[in-house]
C-alpha cells in the first residue's frame, strides 16, 4: 500500500507539472521526504503530510482515503489479518470487558482511550490512530454492513473514560446504535459472577463463506485464532455470555440509567463551590455572622 500511495503521489505531481522540490515547498515537506514517499522507502507517511499532499495536488481526498491502508502496514501481521477479516465479515460478535468496542466509539471517547499507552509517540500519532479508528466505522454505514452484536461488561458503563461529559455522550451513542436494525447491544451485569472470558475481550467473526475467526485481546496483547476447533470453543463461550447477559431492553435501561447518573454528577457542585456558595449566603444574611466567626450570646445585645 505504501508503494501504491507513492505511485499516486508521483503521478499526480507529474500531472501538475511540479518538481519534488516545488511540491515540498507547497506542503512544507523537504524534497528528500517526497522522494522517499514516492519510492515507498523510509518511514511511512503520516496523516498530516498525506492531507497536505492531497490538498496541494488536488487529489479530491484520494490520498487521504488511501492513507489508513498505508498506516496498517505498521501493525503486526496478526493485527493486519484481523482488520482484513473484519472488513469482510458478515457478522461481528463482540464481548467487551473494559471498553466500548472501537466500531461504536465516539471520536472523543476514542481519543481518550488511545491517548494512554506505552506505544504512543506524540499528538500526531494519536490523531492518526483516532482517524484510522473513525475510518473503520464507516463500514457500519455501508450497504454490506455486518450484523453487529455487542455484549458489554457492566464495568464498561462504570468507568468514566474521558470524564463525565465524554462517557455520557458515548453511552448516548450506544443507545442510538442499539436502535439500528443490524446492531444489538446487551450488558453483562456484575451480579452474573464469574464467566469464561474474564480478563479479556473476545470477538468472533463470521465470513461470507460461513467460516469463523476468533480474536482475543488483553491490555497488552492480541491473538488471532483461526483453528476451527479453537474457534468453535470461543464461539460457544460467546454464546454463553450472550445468554447470561440482560435482554436488550433491560440492557438499554441500564445504559440510560448510567448515562443519567453521569449527568447528575456533572450538575453537583464541587466541595469548593459549595463552600463559596455558603459564604455568599452568610454575607447576604444581614451580618448575622460576627467577625472572627464568634457566636452571639443569647440575651446580650452587640456593642454599638
């Protein structure tokens, strides 16, 4: 994909009658870097240069749309394979232990999630990761969108990632998504106790030929499972989780309740605000409070 991206840049540059130095000047990219991009050598282009090149060459978003595929080439083989399978899948079944799945994340929630981690190297890389995640969500609006069934652990609702405002908007997104025809959202409550998928998340993909692929993920690892026997075991684990989860209507009720709880918390004054309001009320009470905080003695008039 990096070679294809470079070939498109070279073709567009030649058609525009620009030298590499001239294109570099227009995009604030040194000409040697333009050479590397066109030859698919050196580091792969990041999102900002891709946008700048697209605008300078009048590519009508062609380079921006190609960029996520170039970006994926930096991922491990198993990760790229999982993304490729996901784009083909006719059915996606997910159990999320800690986070809202990427396909249903708001941009603000995704940014909060992706802003932490040992592999993050600056704001530019963060924006690239957010852009790539938002790009993958477009599949849910396409004619060949998959059937999506998500089981959320109750912990996902309880963790205010990004703050009350961000998580509240994220839960609202879940409620809206659950109203769509091909999306189901359920919640696995704490009271259900232990289960087979504790400690990690699980995704089972059904491909167009009816075969299935499983993917398990923890905080610092991911594993793609293609062996049919193992995949069947994970598929059964998912079916048990779905059976133990609350029905969809009850799940939506729990999500709305959590959403309202974050709204109430956002409207509760902080301790410092409460102290300030109390002081203002005392000052407006007509001088009932004496200097130094002393008490009035019953039956004794204050000195003139």
